[in-house]
């Protein structure tokens, strides 16, 4: 006969048995409305629990949860019987006697109970928990919560950035995602964008996207340089659209990796419309636009109290005297705020002339930030009157963001990254 476990041993001599509680619609009682409750309640709410808070007072955040109807609040101290019909209890008052009494009731009623003041007396422990893309990571390390949190963070971050390879083994639906990669620094892509890259079968990348991220992709991922797609009888954008459609219809997971944000001069809507015309849905993942991030990285705030209450972002790829231009340069010259110009390095001379002709002060300060947020970043300062010659003399090349306005003279010239 097999030997039975020694049930006379203290509970803490055994490891905790990990389990995921499904609390949707089930009664949960929280005693105490302080900081512990404030941290734990959001997860219980997200789990769909029927939550009753029993406490004479609560933090403003917990009060807001009660006022919004996310939890029920009984404004008094704990009383015997409060845990009746509860599936789970969180005991977190500042009164040790009440905590002990509630813990004893939970033991009698066989309600799993977490004690914030005495883990040894609890029948359940709260793990350090994190989530990513439908995966819940819960870590218990006995009596070392900081280590639990550190392990959790390392695992969740690894899942998010793809450094922990954990492919889904059940069938998944192929996707198309238009991902904004940010201004160039690979650390500035969004968490969601990085996760979708890690899940992709095909990545169609712009030259202005964060190129360093491509080196991190698994070997099986097909990386297509959008600049090198054969155009044939198609325009460049049509060829890119066709490539997206072709790979999507083949059942592949496709990421269109762009610099900045897909919808800020990124032609992302054209691609979304082309996909929609073929009955292909796509996800748009916003990115950090270079129009604000690059000036910031160079120490230039696009708005500043008492200096600029507005900023305007303009495409400079078409000169002011070009009949294709849709920009009202006369109106822009009258604005007192900041003007940010993208894709305008080779047209900045004519742009400056147009602004001056429409009344802008020739002495208005201006900065060009080349290769912003990357290791090659450099800032070149000028004025509207001198910018054309400065660009030639300093050999400023695209990509560069141009900032015009008094904010250029504010703040440090170089921020610590």
C-alpha cells in the first residue's frame, strides 16, 4: 500500500499548489479599502468576480470603483458572517484582530483566503501576475515577492519582445498588421508592434522603419524590402499593396513595418483600403510619430508654456510653388505656434522663402534633426533666412525633421537618452 502524506505537518512545509481561479459571477469579499485593495481589485474586476468590499473607508481610486458600479461597498468594519457564500476572500484591513477573525471564518467556511498581513495564516497566496497576448504568467517564490515580480517581468518582457520563443501550437488565424515602428530607435516601437513582429511569417519593411528589429526575427521569417519590390507596370505603392494581398491570401501572417506612424504621411490608409477591397481585414498598430519624438530627442519641445500653444505638422515633399501642393503656406506663416515639417529637406529653401514672403520673420529660429533617435542623430540650427545655405554647407540629408519656431531656443541642446 502506498504511504499517505503526513497531514500533521505544518502547511508551510509544503509548496503552494498553483491553480487558476475562474471567478466570473462568483462572490468575492474584500476586507479593507486601502492600498492593497487598490492594487488587487482591478484584476478581480477583470476576472468578472461579483465583488463586495467591506470597509469603513477607502482610497479615492477604490471609491471610484464603487461609484462606477464595478464593486459593491458596505461602509463598515468586518463582522462575523461576512464571508458567507464567498468563493474567495482578500483580507487586508489595518486591524490585526479583524484580520484574524476573518481568517478564522474563512477556515470554517472553506473559503480560500489571502492575508495581506500574515501570509503564514493564509490559505492562498497571490502570485506576481502579468499578461501578454492571452497568456497569463503567475509566479510564486515563497516569501520573496520582489523576486516573484522580477521573474514575472522577465518572462512577460521576453514574450512581448519575442526573445522567449513560445509559438502557438493550436491553429491561429493569419493576420495583416500595419505597424508603426516609431522614429528609428528599435526600443521605441510599441509592445504590441514588437509582439506582432515576433509572430509574423512575412515582414514588408520600409527603409525608415527600425531596421535593427529585423535582425531579431527568426530565420523562417521572410523579410521584404519595400524599396526593392519589382514594380514592373505598377507604381511603387501599388506593388506594395499587391505584395500584402498576395501573402495574406496565401494564409501568411503579414506585418507591414513602417517608420513613425502608419497614418502620418505613411500611406497606411491606402494599404488598408487596398486590403479591404480584397476582403482582407487588417490591424493598425499606431507608432510614435517622428514629428514629436525626433524634436523631443533633440531637446526641442513642440509646445512650451508661454512660448507655443500649438504645433502643426506639414509634409514638405512638394514645394510651395508646385501645383500639387495642398498646404496653405500663407496661413501657416501667420501662426504663432510651432511648425514641424517632414520630408522637406530638399525643399526647405523654397519653403522658407514662401513663409517669409507671407510675413514670417526671417530671423525665426529653425532646427533640422537628421536621423533622429538613432546613433547617427545630429542637430543643425539655422533661421528661415539662413536655412537654405546651412543645409548645403552642413550637408544635411534625409531623413530629417525640421522644426520652426521659438521652441527651438528652449531647453537643453542634448538630452540624456
